């Protein structure tokens, strides 16, 4: 009797975790913003989603302070240590501009644009 229960528990846990991961992929799309020393690379989702994650990756050698702004929501401030990343969940409305602005060290505003797949600011030469 105990052996049957012991086999059932790992299978149940695996099924639960697998279904939760599939559910999160259905509900959320992601912008990945990778900050390098001289440029920023953005990977964008194909189309608008009302629930988004913005993953900020710091590939530079300094701590990055920045903010994300969209629609009428107030700014979301964050700090990312060198060689680390941070995920921020947002819920924009369709038509909202989503802007990431590195504050320190200063860099230009970066508009996160749906459907552009992958782009760099400033563009690669």
C-alpha cells in the first residue's frame, strides 16, 4: 500500500508543475532588455498582450538604475547589479507606449515595441 502511494506522489507533483508552467506561458509574454556597456538589445513579443514581463539583464560592469513607464501607471523604479537580471510584471492597455529609461548611468529612452522581434539601441554598425 505504501509503495503505490510513494510512486503516485512524484508523478502528481511533476504533473502539477508541468501544467503550471504551461499556464504561465499562455498568460504572459516577455520583453527581454539586455543592457551592455555601449548598446541595449531588445527582444520583443510578436503581438500585444495585456500581461507582460519585462526582463532586464545587466551585462555591463556597473549597477544600473532605471525606470519603466507605460500608460497612466506611475513609473516602476529598479536597480540591477552587474551580471544579474530582474523581471518586472506589467499590465499595459493596448496602445500604451512602454518605455524603459536607464537613469544611472544615463542612456536614452528605450521604447519597447511589439512585433519587432530583436533590435538594438543604438543600431549595430
